[in-house]
C-alpha cells in the first residue's frame, strides 16, 4: 500500500499550480467581464443620456421659427434685438456664415462654429457649451450655444460611477458564489466523511466521491482515505485483541472457580470468608469478561442487526420485577407508562439489557434513599415520533462537563458516583451501542434540583 509520504511526494510537483492557477483564472475572467460590461454600460449610457433634453430641443425649434419670421421681414435691427433677448447665446447666419442681424459675434463663438453639430447629435461626456446648427430657409442657419447648466453630462459621472459599482459588485458576487460552491462541494464531502469517521464508521472513503480536478482536493481526499484505512485497521486490531483476550481469560477463570470450589471443602470455617471474597472477585472478573464480549459484539453487528416489531411496554413490565430484587431497603422504584404506546422496531434482548443497565446503575449510584422512576411515553421530535424510555433518580447527578463522557467505555466519573459501588464503566457504553444497533439515541441530563435522567429514544414503526 502506498504510504502517506510517497503520496505527498507524488503530488508535490503539482501543488504549486493546482488551486492557485484555478483561482487566478477565475479572478482574471471576472476582471475582464467587469471591464467589458462597464464599457458596454458606458456606451449604452452615452446613447441614452447624452442628448439635448427634449424640452430644450422644443425651445430651440420655436426660436428657429421665430428667427425665420424675422428674416422674412428683412429688419436686421429687430433681428439683432431678438437675438439679445433670448435665454441662449445665439446668432442667425447666412449661408456664408455672416451675421444677419446687427449683433456682433464673439470671436470665440466664431471659432467654435467649425464644430457645430445637429440638434440630435450625441454630446460629449464632459460638461461644455456645444453649438448646434438649426437649418433655416435659403441656406441660413440658427447657431445656438447650449449653456453648461443644461448639459446632461453633469449627471453622467454620477450615474456611470454608480453603474460601475453595481456591475463590479454583481460580477464579484456571482464569481464569489461560484467559487464558494466549487470549494464547498469537496469540503462538504470531507466534512460529512469526518463526521461519519468520528461516529465510528471507519469504512467511509472519499477519493471516488470528490470528483474534482483540483490537485489539492484530490491529494487531501487520498490522505483522508489513507487515514481512515489506518484507523479502521487499528480499530479492528483493538477489537480482535479485546475479543481474543476475553475468550482466553474464560479458561483460567473457569479453572479458578473450580479450584475455589475444591478449596472451600479443605479450608477451616474461620477462613471461609477469604474464600467468599475470592469467589466475589472471580465473579466480577467473569462479569467484566462477559460485558467486554457483549460490547465488542454490539460494535461488530451494527450493520447486520435483525430488528423485529417490539412491544416496549411489555418488556418494561417483565423486566422490572427482576430489578426490584436489587433495591435497597430505603429505595423506591416507580413506573409511569402512557396509554397506547406503539410498537418499535428493535431487539428485545438489547432493550431488556438497556433497561436493566439503566435501572441497575440508578440503584447502585443514586444513594440509599433514592427514588427511582421508569417512564415510558410517546414523544414528537421535529415531526418524527419516538417511544421515549427514561430512567430518573434523585441522586447527586453528574457534573455537566462529564455528561458526554459517561457513554464512553471504561469511563467512571470521579466524585460524581461512588466508585466503591462497583462496575467497570461498560454498562452505559453497552446501552449506547445497543441504541445505535436499533437506530435509536440515548441522552443524559441532570434533573432539577438534583439527580440524573437518562432517556432512550426508539423510532416508532411505520404503519
């Protein structure tokens, strides 16, 4: 199998070109697209905006009609007076560009006559005072200079700047979204795979799922698969070791029990208490081995469980009498079951084991005067129905920071429960594995004002 260092060496020559080149190409395309759209927007804005306003055009055409009427009268003085009275700087010229009125033209205006344009021409994008030529009869022309106050370009910079900002923002937003989606797909795949790996699914692989041409993602997916493969191999070795050791311990323990049985007949009565102590220790060892084997078996049968319709209410009622024999003199066990509890799909042996473990833990750790209750109810969580089996006690509870750890194997919280009460931290771990096998969940929380609540949630069978 190719090692991690070998894979990194294989990808190393390409790492400097993968994601960097792709992002650079995306940003280059976005920049070119921004520039192109801004140029097109400028052209469209020029054609739309840089025209003489319609109201001004109408006024100029009215002036042209008035000028033609004055020309027809032939009175130069009256025509000159009319030119001075108009709101625009204008002159009526003949076909040789000479004044037809008695008003004299400014030299600068005369120079600009060369650049005169039609009334419908497109203006410049900067504010100035363009001159428009309005044709009259017999080759005469009305030359009108547009005041800079009426030039539409004074708003052009604002609108064009606003359009530039909007175009740049939209293009960058679109490409940012595309890049985020492009980067998010493989990252989401890796995140889901990491969660599956963290939840105990060591068979998860992502190299074939991350169908991406970017070298960095392919390298990361390959490294993830190698890590998952090694973790799976180590986990299988650990389980195999625990199973083999537990099986091997059974033979010497059986011989040990036989030896104790023979020893009891030969030991004097005043030393019988020592034999009793050895038998108790051997029984604890047997119980530990059985719990380890059951825990290991549950871990290995999660995907191959044979689940059938189960009546949880009946299992609770048949299990409680056996547990009541373990109650202390001052301890109380009550049962609360709602009406019409539906069937669940599960394993009766695992459910009975879970109930026994939870009640047994409460009896051991809640205290000599504990009040313990077993409740069964139908609950609705986010539109889904579950049968909730909860075991409550009024003991000391568990520190909040330790609540998540109590379902880990071989976990005993110092100070939260009496260590001398016995147990090796496998009871709740077996409960958690049993619920996983049956597609259920288990939760623990402290009870107000004190005590502990452990809830089992089993999905209701579909009718």
